[in-house]
C-alpha cells in the first residue's frame, strides 16, 4: 500500500476498503503507522478484533520518541496488546487487563545457500587477523555504530591488533563509512552490507558488540543467546 508520509491519511480509506473486502476476524498491527490506521478504522466502526504488538522503544530523536508515545496511547484502544517482556507491561498501565506477554523466540538460524555470498565472506575472513570483533544490525542512529567506530579508533591509537566488521545496511551507511575513513580505520573496519547467512558471520567473530543507544530486544542478542536464557534480557536498554 503506497504511503506518502506520516500525514497521508488516504491510506486509512484504502486499507478500510481492502479490509471490507477481506472481512478478517482479527487485524494485527506493529509500529506507529499501522497502529494509527487501525485506531482510526476502529473509531469509524470497523467490526474486526484488533491485536496490537509492541516490540520496544528506541530513542534516536524527538520525533521517534513522540511516535512511540502516540503508539502506546493508541494501542490502549486495541482488544489485546502483546509485548515481549514483563518490563514492557509497565508501559501500558492505562490498559493492563488487555496486555499479554509473548517472549520473542530465539530460533536456530537456517544456513543460506548463496554460493556467491559464501565465497565473498570466506575470502574476507581468510585475510582478517584476530581478534575479530563485529556489529550486526541496521545502520540507523539508535544502533550506535558510530560509538563502535570511535572505540575501534581508540584501539588503533593504542596499537592494538584487531579486525572489525559491520554487517547490515541502513540510512546511516554513507555517514558511517565517511566516519570510518576520517578515523583512518580502512585497514581495520570492513562494511559487509546486508548478509543473508548471518550465522556464518557470528561464527567468525571472537566478540560481538552491541553499542546501541537504545533497544527494545535486539535480534542480535537473541541470535547469540541460548534459547533457554534469552528471557532475562527482555526489555534491555543501554543507559
């Protein structure tokens, strides 16, 4: 469904007509814009049950914080609110009876059969010295990849031997690569872009770094935790 910005409320009419044709029993939403659409349609009399999912907060800027606040307020109108940790239940004190906790799953990662990617990664890691450190995630402000690069610059300035990789893509990619060059890290830090077989990257690292400024429950953390122990991390945030 084409979306021309946060104030493009034509989407409400379009999705409303689509749901009238489909006649679903339940509609599930995640993130601010789908929540806003469901909220508006329910206020207009839509008959379906609404389940709203909330996966956590990020803190990258004032606009994002406002959207998270608005998201939580509108979710109070849902029939059920699903959160991923007991800590997040506190964010919905205005709608406690509707809240259910379903912890995120830590699933085994399937190996990707992309031969070209495997050759590229094998060739890269074959020439990288140890220890190997890395970040896996979306290249966006809240992920703190710039903090990771600054830390790498400190290691390099102290003459420490290491190799580093950044696996992922996103809106900060150009800025982060420029920062890496400004910090003279070309020989140390390698940007991998999006990687399908992320398990092969984890297997090559001696240290996985989570430099996030704020997180809900990062997939990178779940992917590297034992499935029986991931729940204690739910709702984690870096202060």
